[in-house]
């Protein structure tokens, strides 16, 4: 608890503009990843292997971007740094421990970009205009990944276990006081999930997405007590690999229940939305 409090304070100091809830979530992820190290090891290794496979298919390796770089646990950062001229790590909040790790490991070509990639604020804006004008279709895309067009010589974009978290973050913002829920459409979260996939599909470079798509909560006797779609009805691209990730093994959330997520890896994201 003390380590978490210190990390929270240090992150607030180094990222003063990040939302408190995002900092809290990042510290929570750090703490849980430590507790669940063994249970998460296979998921992290398979994510890195999926990304490695895609890196091998990139002929020209100038700039790579990692969306949701987080703790760099499931990202093959050594390989990315040694094989690409530049690597840009994008996340809503970067923990100082991660910044320190990249500093100590001396990755001269790795940089950090702090950014909310959900498109939430843009959707609020678009929804307000629709309400004010009575127009149903503004004829513009949400374009949450449009900022990537400003990055030179982009050859690879990796979406690293961030998509379901965009949805989780959006649900919690919709329930918060300043979430503007009253102007947002009923399918706001589905629009944001679709916007991320559409954003990847629009990119003129190689793309790979690893994301959990659903989960089951199961009792020790094997009975499933909950089953949830994490993509809010949006169909993910066809995967080249899929596996289970015990996000909450027995005892993490409930003594007698585990939460197992289904994860997929897909490349060259091109979806018909
Ligand atoms: C499950 S973690 C990904 C793990 C990470 N790839 C790793 O190797 O440790 C999800 C990450 O997505 C980030 N995230 C969640 N919502 C985001 C958003 N709206 N914009 C940018 N990053 C976001 C979180 O801060 C977190 O680092």
C-alpha cells in the first residue's frame, strides 16, 4: 500500500495534467501485475510473440508506435528499440518507474507521448453539435488515431492490450459527474471501440492489435457466473492467435471465483464497420 501511495504521488508530480482516475488505474495495474506475475506470464509472453511475428513482416523499419505501452510488460521493447530507428510509446499516463526503466536500459530512440487515445472528448464534441443542429450524421469520422498521421516514417503501429481499457475508461467516465453522459449517444462506448479499429484500419502502415475481447467469471466447480463482451457488440478483426488470460486468478478478486479473459491477436486491421 505504501509503495502504491508513493508511486501515485510520484506519478502525479511527473504527469500533473493526467486525470487522477487514469493515474489511479495505472498504479492499480502496476500493483496487480506484480501480484499476478505468474498467472499473467503466459499472456505477456504470447502478446510479445504476436508482436514479434508482425515485426518480422515489416520490411522497412523506421518508426514504430505502441498504443497502450503501459508497464512495457507485454511489449518486446528491446527488439523494437534495436530494430526500428524510432519507437514512440503512447499512453494516457506513463509511470515514472517505466520512464526510469527505459532511461536505465539506455534506449536512445524511445520516446514517450502522453495522450488519451479513446476519442471520448471528440465524441462529446460531435454529440453536442448533433444535438444543437439536429443533424444525425456530421459526415466526419471520430478519428481518434488521427494524431499518428503527424508522425514521420511510420512503419508499424501496435495496439497493445489497450482496446478493452478504452471501453472500461469510457464506461466509468460516462458514470462520472463530468462525463457529459446526457449528450452522449446510447452506443457511445461501441462507437469508441469501433473508432479505434477504424483508426488502425485507416493507417498506411503495418498494424497489429492484441486485445481481450470478452471474459467469463467462473467458480471453483467450473460453473460460469458471468459472461461479458468487452467490445460492446463490435466484432474484432479475424485473429491469427487467441488465448486465455487469467486477469483475476482465484483469490485476487473473490476467494472462490476467477475471471478469465479471451485475448486475440490480429494484424493488418481492416474492418468493415
Ligand atoms: C492492460 S494495460 C496494457 C499493458 C501494456 N501493454 C504493458 O505492456 O504493460 C492498458 C494500458 O492502456 C492504457 N490506457 C487505458 N485507456 C487509455 C486511453 N484512453 N488512452 C491511452 N491509453 C490508455 C492504460 O494506461 C494502460 O497502460
